[in-house]
DNA sequence: ACCTCCGCTCGTACAGCGTGCGAGATTTCT
DNA sequence: AGAAATCTCGCACGCTGTACGAGCGGAGGT
């Protein structure tokens, strides 16, 4: 027997914020904003309901009047930062540039708020901002020549790449932050281990020699790598659009 | 001042398992296996050190002899399941099929062990299996004609897509499991909301009409979507390889 | 044979977590 | 004025990761 109240019919997005007058000292919006600040500063583990209460200057459990539980608060926070993603208007640019801006923007948002990444795999997002992005993405890809299921496949390809790319980088940035070292310092510490690994993995060793230390230079390479992949991906989509037999 | 012992020079992979004779009733290998079983069955939240101890038939904190903390255990678990990913030998197939098998295999591994997804963004992986995959991927792409930084860009593109694609699907599967409903049941519950959303988002509404209910049929569509994206992506890479001016 | 040490197990304890509950305060409606 | 709604929050429960140190059994040295 399914639970009496499931998360699909009983969702945050269907419930109006619990505030009518101007009196109350808290509001859903303010709570979400404070939560995002905590999350940005200290990551998922840094957000506890107690700390959130303290930061808002209220009691430990006051937040529970506006939000039924922590999961729901995170759902609100995720959609809030989704609002930072800009999807170009149809007609403002070519679809290629439009898709490029969308994908890069999504990736950048995820890198600004790395805690989102850990939440994306847990529950799908039906918040208003996610929906707005979806709608405008349809417009963009539709104008490009996609339709039906292929349109959603193309859209999934773009967002998957943005998410995956951000995930890899987030892992490194997080470990940088936690260790308090720069990427080059980490590379130096890792050096002997990588050397030993190279001695057991001939192909890796050969590649390592080809690129020298270049692979461990920080952000610039990550951006280059993302752009390279994005260009290949857009090439592939364009090629499909140009196919006579589709 | 950085911490005295950082995670890069002092890593699980550099410390031999704490066992010499045959006496002890526990072993690192056995612990990791049990942890993975718990994680597969109940997700990240389902693994606690106490439950792990109970499942192994030992005391609450016995595990701490073999593993310094939970994070390290998770690191071991992640690399263990990385061992399930098969990277085709060079020469066995074309590079295209090789890359295809690698990417699909990674995605399938992630869908078998969805908890891995939540961990990928937290810390990079330098375990032996990750290294083996890396080495063989270099071999594969090197034989295809990639070299230097472009090789690692191409490799990043493939794994990013595998990760991102698995993330989206994992979100849906997880929410299916938690609600105990099938995807079609969820779609039915969601229907009125989506309809209202469609009424406010014209492009989405138009697309919705195009595909009808097809978009909410479960796994088959997901696989089709992944394959579509993968093919576009490989087309793009192939195109780059064929460029005269690279 | 005894002692010492080492590898290993695990009970206890502590600080922190999410949150259900209900008492209380305050504002609004009748 | 009295009742009802709205909102705040202290307390308590059961859970978490893990530091610490007591205790156990077998191996090696004397």
C-alpha cells in the first residue's frame, strides 16, 4: 500500500507559502536565501536546521512552520538557484550559440553551488524555475529544427553534459577547499603516487609524458576541456539536423 | 596552516590492509562488500557504521580498525564498483564501439549503484580501478587518433556524459523507489500539475502535444535517449578526428 | 613456563543531527 | 471581549560518526 500522502500530489510547489500579513519575522523566501548562503559557504554537510535557525536569529525549530522538513527546504533551494540559469531567447542568436550559453550557464551555476550536484541524483525537479528552463529550452531547440522525442533527447544531452562536467570539477574543487591547498600543490603531493601508477600503466605513462605538467594546471584547462566537449557535441547535433534521412 | 596529515599523501590506497595472519574475523574486503550491499539496498542514507557492524556480526566500532572513518570506507566502496566497468581492448573493435561500450558500461554501473553518483562530486577518485580504467581509456582513444590534452578532453566528454545521464535517471528511479509507484503511476499523479504548467508555458505545451504520453514510458525511452546522445557525441568526435587542420 | 607485546574487538560516551509535540505568545476575526 | 488563527520555540527522542581505552587471545622472547 502506498503512503497516504505521496510527494507528487502533495508537493511544496502546490502549497502556498504560509504567510499572509507582514507581521511574521520569518518568510519562506528569507529562509531559502539563508539556507543557500550556508550551503554555498559550507556545503551540504554545513547546513543543519539548528544552524539555520541560529543564523536567522530564531529558535531551533521555527523554520518548520514554513517548510515541512529539510528535504523540502533543499528542494526549494535547488529550484531557487536554477533561477540563475539564463536561456537565450529564440531569434537573439543562432541555436548553436543559444545551446552553448544554456549549457555553459548551467555548468557555471552548478560550480557556484556545488551542493546542488549531490541533490540532482536524488529527486527530479518540478519547481517553477526548472519548468521555465524546460519551456525555453524547448523553444530554442524547436527553432533549431528538433521536435518530438528527439528534441528531448537533445535537451537531455546538453544538460547531462553540463551536470557531468560540473561533477568532475566539483570533486576537485571540493577537495582543494577541504585541504586548503591549490591545485598545483595537490599535483605536487600526488606526483610520486602518479609516477608509481604510471610505471604500472604504460598507456597512461605515455600520455603523461605527452602532456607534461599541463594537465594539472587549474581552471583554464577545465574550461578548455568543457568547451572542447561542447563543440564536439554541438557538431554532432548539427550533423544530425543536416541529415536528409531523419 | 594546512592540516598536518592531508588526504593526498596520507590516503587509503597507500596503506596496506591491516591484516597479516588468517585469524581476524573481519577484513577490509569483507567490510567493503557488506557496505556495498547495504548501499545498494538502501542508498547512502541506509549505511550507518552501526548497521554495518550489526550486519557483519561484530561490534559497533570494530570496523574502525580497518578503516579510519566513514569517508574512507565510501572511497573504497566507490573504487570497488568501478571495477565493474569494462574497457574494451584496443584492436578488439573499432574505437567507436570501444568508446560506446565504455560509456554505456559506466552509465550502467552508476545505475546499479546510484549512491556512487552522490559521491562523485565530493572527492576525485585515485583508486586502483579508476586508474585502470584511465589507462585503458588512454589506450583506446590513443589508438583512435587522439593525443595530448585533446585525448583527455575526449575522455572527459565521455565520462561526463555517462555521469550526467545516470544522474537524471537516478533521480527518477530513486523517487520511484521511495514512493513505491511505477513511472506511469507517477506520470498519472503528475498529470494535472503538468497540464497547469503547460498552460503557462506555450512551447512546452506544444512539445507535450507532439509526443503525447510517450515521454513518460519508462526505461526504454531512457535508453533510447542515452543512445541518441551518445551517437551524436561520437559523431562529433569522429568529425574532429577527420578534420585536416587539427 | 612465564612475561610482554601486538593485533584485534568492542562497550561506553559525547556532541551533534532531524523533527514531533505541545505550550505559549501574538495578531486577526467576529 | 472572546474566540480563533497564526506563529515561535523549548524539550525530548532516537539516531548519527567516532575518540577512547579496557580487555582478550595468540606469538615471540627470555
